[in-house]
C-alpha cells in the first residue's frame, strides 16, 4: 500500500469515527419518537372529543332556546289580545259611566219637577179643603143657572184629575229613571269585574313573558360560555396539531439524517474495501438493507386519479360550511364521494411516510414523492400498505371509509408542496368530474 493510499485510508477512518460520534449524539439531540407523536395525537383527539361534547350541549341549549322563544312569542300575542280587550272594556265602561251620569241628571230633573208639582198640588188641595164650602157656596151664588153650576163643578174635578195624572206621570218617570240607572250600574259593576279579571290575566302573562325572557337570556349566556370554551379548545387543538407537525418534520429530518449517515458509512466501507485491493476488481456491494428507515422513491411528477371508478366530487378545495362544526372553515383538499370499501390508489409513485390514525383525517396515508410533493389520503376504512413502503403510481394503498371527522364514506385527497396545500384539480389536471350542488367553486 503506497503512501497516498495510506493517507486516503486514514482520512476515511477519521470520517467514519466522526460519523460514528454523530450517530451517538443525534438520538440525544433529537429525541423525537413515534410514541411522542402518538401521545400528542391522543391529546389532540381528546380535545376534539371534548369540543364535540360541548357542541352537543350548545345544540341542546339552542333547541331549548328556540322552544322558549316560540312560547314567548305566543305569550306576547296573547298578552296583546288581552291588552286590546282591556282597552275596549275601558271604553265601554266610560260610555256607560257617561250614560249613567246623563240618566242621573234626568232623574234629578224628574224628581225636582215631581216635587214642584207635588207642592203645587198639595197647596191647591189644602186651599180647597180649607175654603171648600165657601168656594162651593160662591160657585152656587155666582151661578146663574143649574148648568153653569154643574160646569163649574166639572171644571174643578177636571183640574183635580189633571193634577193627579200629572203626579202619577212624574212618579212613573222617576221610577223608570231609577230602574234604568240601576240597570246601568249593574252593567258597570259587571264590566269592572271583567276588567279586573283581564288586568289580573295580563299581569300573569307579563310575569310569564318576563320569566321566559330571563330564561332565554340565561341560555344565551350559557351558549356564549360554552362557545368560548369551544374556541379555547379549538386553539388548543390547533396548537397540538402544530406540535405534531413540528415533531413529524423533525422525525423526518432525523430519518433523513440517519439515512444519510448510513449512506456515508456504506460509501466509506466501499471505499475502504476498494483501497485494500491491490488492483481494480469487482465493486463493493449495495449494503445489507438492515436499516429501519425507508429509502425514498421519486415520483413521476404527474398525478393520477386516486379513486378509480368514482369521479363524483362532494366538496372542492376552499372555504366551505363545515358539516360537523356548522361554521365556515378552509377545506385543504377535495372530497370524492365513493362507496364504502372502494379502492384507493397512489396518485404517483413514492414512499409511505404516514400510515395510521391522524386525528380529523381518521385512518390516513401520506406519500412522499421525493420531488417536494406529498399526497394525503384521509378517512380510510383500512390500509393496503405500511409505513416505509415504496409504492408505484396506481398501486392500491387502502380503501374508502368514514373514519375521523366524516359524515359518510368518502376520500379526502390532498396534494402538498412543502407546507403548502395545492388544488388537486389544478395540479392533477383532472377532467370528466361531476360535482355536488354544494361542492363549491
């Protein structure tokens, strides 16, 4: 072995020692494991379950609120009718009071006239009784004949009869007025009694309305409290998801570093074996393949349809009204409506970097295509691949399901470049698709 070869060999040994030292330091510096990520996922899912429980409480409170609002509306209408009825009764009572006052005035006038007439009648009768014989003698003496006397007597009788009729008429008028007044007073008393009952009913309705209003306000406060708690849980969930994303990125970086270390060791071993040979010969082997990390497979750069035979898009990428959380949220991919158990294939060749539960995505597969692109397939019922598998374009990787946050069987499909989600329809150039009415634009 010449001096130059010895120098090269020594340099290779130093590199191997440095790499070996780094290999011992890396695990302690980057203590990221699948177990830590799974623990974070469990915490994130627990937050999601708590959110769903609180949302269920809100839904129940809103249902109660709607029922109470309907009751309050009915009470308001009934209270308005009662108020109108009381107003009409008040007007009717006022009219009867005016009529009673007029009748009372008529009665007073009738009584006054009756007393006046009675006094005149009494004065006349008393005068006739006191001076009756003289008057009768005067009538006889002043009468020229018998017919004149009889005429005078008839005149006196007619006057007395007229006075008596007049008295009877006034007495009858007074009795009639008193009867009418009594009837009106009875009607007035009845109306006042009805008015008091209506006023009591109105007070009770107003009490019930106030009670319903207080209950509604209490429910609104409870709903706002639970909504605030849901917002806090949503922030916690997003924070957990960010932690997961950071750890996944770090884990992938560790795996890449580990893969690079193994590659360098293999290259150094090969060079060492080459340097030990006096002359040229067969090149060294490819390695024993005993490492646990995956070997990346580069994709073609074009994407195929991930769900053969199913071309019905139920939700496109972009803002949409979330079917579970009932609010507007950004949809990072496209949903493909397919029957439960339909095959899902790799949109392009690459390496499986995630195969398992992924929170809201449910059973999920992520494929790194080695050219910056990553595809994601969510809500699967089961898997046909495992973590680290190299897959080819069009290879079956799993089956359609409704795991995670899903209201029915479908495939959620994403195409990512780095940390950016791209529109699968645009990137894939897919054609011949049909869309649900509320799929978006």
